[in-house]
């Protein structure tokens, strides 16, 4: 899986400036098995890309929901995902500890807690400063990101954790392509969540109100929608989506306290690639980016593939320079 | 604002003395505290240099650039690699790295500054992350094991090797110099342009400020300083490893800049010091409180501090310093003298001013004959200039299917005032935006003085002599009135970043010229008394006047006024009319959108009527007043009252009852 690059312990690394000892996290030999794939394994590469893409898609939709309602880019999205993964691990127990909660309950509990955390942090941190500019609020979400990351670091101690797949057993063969069982869980549950989201957005009162807030906050206020409250709901919903992504992801990757920022960056890429406007675009951007990343890294020579995340992130910059429509909506021009 | 304070001679001197004292005493008091050492002093100086870049770009320019770790790394690896492979002297290595960082910053800046703020933050963070991966992976940088640095920095026999006090003093000197560089940059024509871009990019553009240029300047200066910091750091640690250049460095620098105050150069070292002390204390005393690895607390500690500072003290330590300095300053300094050359400029401008003609309020508000560019268009020229100053031909503008403007044409000659009227949504402001470059017309041609300027960005159109005001007053609220107007005069001077940083004669000359121009422009709108006040604190009507002064300060040939009389009292509107007349008599061409029919009809030579994006007619005011189509679409009749200007004209005496006289009799 090309998902995360295991970095050295980042949080202590900077201390070296003052001469303190560097603490090196256990350097995992993390050359993903994926890089070993040969040319003949295109189907597996694609499947792997789609699976990663589902995670990016969930995180990108989380970014989108928060951004559309509040105008804030939630830099902590990856850390909410990390929190979902860590709490699932905590409740389910790594690798089949029998004394913990059943898996479904563990996932549910993790998602509920992170959702509440998202709403709570909005109320405590974003709420008092919501009239400030978007950059100010983005810096606040960077603070939230550090708090979540640091909060996870204290109990987990920069170790990496893995979880058993939701259903055990050998990879299934579909038309000659071997697909790990967890991949089905990831793709399937992503589809279900997106379906529920669509239903919620179009058929429920809260969903309609949320969309009203994003289309025209002033008009929404005039018809009696308490727009401020929907900021909280948007952050909670964003946290929910991210936490769920973390929960279904953790069986296929290792969870560490600092897995969040790379995921935030990739979710951001997905969101931009999808046009930064519609959830469908974000999903397409997520899956598209996942596949692109898998193919690029899978078929690059090792000298390039060694750079891991740097390769797809470079695509981000290219994408942004080329594709600016949809990003410039709020440029000064429209203010005049 | 700190900038006002910074213009008093004692503020920079005092700030420098305070920071210098803080820096150079660190080797004495830091070890005495028990949990700090001189090495923490090195950290403070190096991170001060990094945080200065953040404050310059984020605080003063409003651009969230999160690639600090990348430029920091360029400086460090540059020094090491150049020494290792090319045997370069470390000073030369430092200089080459800084040049490379500056060039890279310029390149990246030009590429990404087209993006808006928060997207920019994530893109640059990605750049920082990529840089870290490259540092960690590339064989050039020694991969995960890092690269050792060659000989230490040395001057003659004095060697500044890391860990020695002499090296600390070198770092402290470098940090002090960086602070002076940043401060000089911020308090200058360039600095005003930066803050103008931060406050309101559209308005800065119409004043002729090329936003991208100034963003790149700030970014390059920050990158060069950060690169030097990186080189010093490399010299300090001896072995450069990728782990020193993670994204966390950037976030920590952001935290330090926020704690110090994003709008305060002098706050930076104190913000850095506070964070370093906090971190060291947490690591020293944390384990006594909770028995786990103390370093685990720093991340959450940083996050909590970042949030708390933003929530409780958004201005950071710098705002506290400002408040203290203001308390000290108020007893010492006349607020009118707070700005460079204000009083001098006032006396110069006053001596230049003509006898003036008393305005309605009895103030000598109008001075004639001072425009620099007036020589070509002076009143003395009898025959009208055959070349139109402004020519718009069939300007059309679509917004996603909606046609906001449909083939609007306009011709404006020197000394002419054209009124632009029409109901709300008629496209008046859109037309202005097309003329000034804030909106690109879908088709049609705009010429200024015969030059085709269609579709050019606002700052380039401003160079062709067009200035404008905005319907919703787009001032730079945190800047003083004088500074606002000095930004308006931006194009009358040329001093750039280098002369600002080095305080070359060109800088002083331009400051004087700009202050004079600005003061003169303020006199024309009778606002020079308020020059030192923050523009955002003025009442509405005065803000309008400041905005007009800002446009005048550019000494334009063409002036676009978007509802200049909105919110003005009857006497203020009368003064405005006289000002517009006086300006026209100096050969300016003026286009004016106005709902105050009385003011407009008094001053306009011709009136163009727009309705739903179409041009109904262009005619003399009297003809327009009587035109049945215009009456139906805009002016209205006594029973169909849609005119803003006539809104209060209920039967009976009112100050605006004259407006009624513009309602034609017996139509429709």
C-alpha cells in the first residue's frame, strides 16, 4: 500500500537546534510491497489505487463539507482521521486482542467520539474567532492539528500500530485479480457512506439547511437557519467522515500519531483535482488521485519511487498551476 | 499601529536596543535559569531569523507561505554541499545558498502567488513536505544519515565553531541585522505596498501596486534570511540531517511568529524566546509532573499555545509592546508628528497651494494648478484635446450567462465630467471594473490616452493614468490616513526594496515626495488634520474623502468616482461638487457614478444612462432629465419613485426637496 511514508520522529527532530538528543522513531523498513509489483500487475495496481482513493475521497469530502459551509480549510482533517484510526485500535485492540470490544462497536464508538470532538473543537476554538479571515482560521486548525497529534503521541509514544482486517481470510480472486478482503470493506463502506451523505444532503432538513448555508449564508439566516450552528455541524460531519476513513483504513496501513499531515495534503490534492466544488468531484478526485499515485509510483524506476509522497504532491502543484478555475472564486475581483 | 510608532525616531532605536540587550545577555541569564543553556540562545537567534520571514510574508503581506523548512534546509545543505563538493569557503557557501534560496523563492512565488491565501498555505506546505522528502532521500544530501559540514565559519584567526560563545554572538548579530532589514523593508514604500496588498488587493491594484511583485519581494527577502539562518545552523550542528527540516519546523516557526505578533517585527525575537523557554521548561519539568517521555508534550503544548494565543491575544506579544510604546509615546510625542515628514510636507504643500477658494464649509479646500501631469493638458490650451483620455468601445461583460454589460461605449476628454446613472444592477460598477481592470470585459475595447488597455490588470491600467474610488470604500483600515494616500501616490516614486533595506538616499527622497503628494491630496479634500489616524477609525463620510484623496494622489488623467457622494451630508456633497469642478478645470477627465441627482446634474457635462447593462443614451444633463425612457427606467415619476436620490422626497419641506425639481412634469 502506498499510503504513508514512515517518517522519523518529527516532533523531536527540531529540538536538535538546541543541541538536545535526537529521538529517532523506530525506522520501519517501509518500502511498500507495492513497489515490487511488476508491469504485469496492472490490475492489482489499479485496485490498490482505487482503495487508497476511497480514503482520499472520504477525507476530501470532509474538507469539502467544512469548506463549503464555513470557508475554512480544515488542516486537521488528517488528524481527525488519525484519531479515528487510533480510537478504533484502542477499542478493538490491535491484532485480535480478545478482551476488547467487538469490531463493529469499536468503529462506531471511535467515529462517535471523533465526531463529538470535531464539534467540540469547533465550538471551543473556531467559534470565538469565526469572523476572522480564512487564513486566521486555517492557522487555528493547524493548532487543532497539533493538539490532536500531540494528544495521540502521549499515549501511543510514536509507535506504529496495525489492526487485523475486518474479515480474516486469504485475498479473494476476482477475474484473476487477487484482492485483499479489507479492500472490499473500504470500497463498499465508502460507497455506502457517500450514498448516505447524498441522501442526507438532499432529503433531510439538516442536509438542506447545510446546503443553504453554503449557497447563501445571508439568505439562510433570513429564513431562520442558525448558520453559526451549522458551522459546528459541518465540523462534526467533517470529523465523522475522516474518522470513518481512519477506522476502515487502519487494517491496511500502520497508524502513527503523525500520519495526519500527509493525508491532509493528499486529501487536499484530491479535493482540488475534483474541482473543489461538488462532493462527486471530490470523490472522483480522490479515486483519480489514488490511481494516479499508485500507477506513477508503481511504474516509476526505484530512483523516482524512492521519493514516495513527493511525487504525487508535486502533481498537486502542477494541478494547481494548470487548473485554477474553481479556486479563484473568492479572489479580490469579486469583492469589488 | 506599530508602523506609526516605528516612524518616531526613538521607536526603532529603542526596539533595537531592547532586542540587542535581550540577545547579548542570553549567555548570562540563560544558564542561570537551570533548564536553559547558551545553545538555546543559538536556537532563539536562528529561529528569530526564520520567524522574520513568516512575519514579513504572512503578517505584512497576508500570504500564508508554509515552506520555511525548505528554505532553511537549502541554506544548511547548500553550505554543507558546496563545502564538501566544491571546497567552497563557508562564507561563500552561505552567500551562494542564500542566492539560490532567493532565486528559488522568486520562481516558486511567481508560480504560486496567483493562488489565494489559504490554498497557498497548503500548496507551500506541500512544497515544504516535498523538500523534506528530497533532503531525506537524495544522495546529494546524504540521505537519512545526513551530510557533514566542512570547516567552520571564520574571520582571519577567529573561528566561529558551533557550541562556542563566539558563534552565539555571530548568530545574534546576524539576527539583529535581519531584524533591521525586515524593519527597514516594512517601513517604506515597499512596506506600505505590502500592507496595502494584505488589506485589500483590489484597491492596492488600482493604486498601481503590482501585488505579485511585492508578495515575491517579501517572500524572497524572507527566504534569503531563512537561508542564512540555515547556513548558520549547519555551521552549528556540524552534521546536517533531514530530521531538522520537517514540516514541524515550519509549524513551530508559525507558532513563534504568532506568539511574537504577526504584525510586529520587534515582537519576533520575544515570541521565539517565549516558545523556546516554554519548550525547554516543558521538557525539564514535564517528567516530574507526569512520568513519561517529556518530549511527547511539545507537540500538544505547541498546539495549545498556538490556539490560546490566537484566541486570547491575536496580536501576540508585539501588540503588548505596541500598547506600552504608545503609552510611553503619548507623553512624549505630538501625534501629528508621528509620520515621516508630515509637518514638513504640510508646510511645503501649503506654500505651494494657491489662494484657494472658500468652500461651502468655509475651508480652503481647493488648490489649483499643482498637478505634475497637468502640463500636457493645462487649462491654457484652448482647443479641446482631439485625443480622448478614455475611450470605451462596445464594452460587453458576461458573468456565467448573465450579461452585465452589453456594448457600452464612452468617450471622455480632458476637463470633462461624465455622469453615469442607472438603476441598481444596471452595470455601472461593472463598467467601472472593466475600465479599471478589476473585471475583464468579454469583448470591447478600452483605450487610455490612445493606448489599448483592455484586459490589463488594474496595476498596469493605473500606470496609464487611471485612478478610481470604490462604491463600498476600499481603504486599508489599519494604515494611517496619510499612508493610505501615500499608497495612492505609489507610482510617483520608484524606490524599491533594496534602497528601503539599505536606507539609500533614494528611499528618503521618495518618502519625502510621497508624503508631500499625499499631504497635498489630503488638503484638497480637507482631511490633512486626520493624517495620522488609522483610516478604519474615521466616520463614513471622511473615509470617502480619504479614498478620493488616495485616487488624487496618483495624479491621474482619468478619475473614476463610484458614488462619491453616498453618505455625505448636503454641505459635504456641495464641497464634493466643487472639488470635482476644480479637478475638471485642471484637465482631469472624470467619470462619476452617482445617485445624488442634484450633485451629479450640477457637475456633469454629459450623462450616460445604463439600464440592465445596456446604454440607454448619452446626452447633456438637461436632455437626460427630460428623456422619457430614462424617466421610465430610472428617474421615475412622482408616483413611481425608485430613485435613491428621491427616496426621502415626501411631500413637504425636506433638505432634499430640490430633488423634486428634477422630476419632469407631465411625462408618462
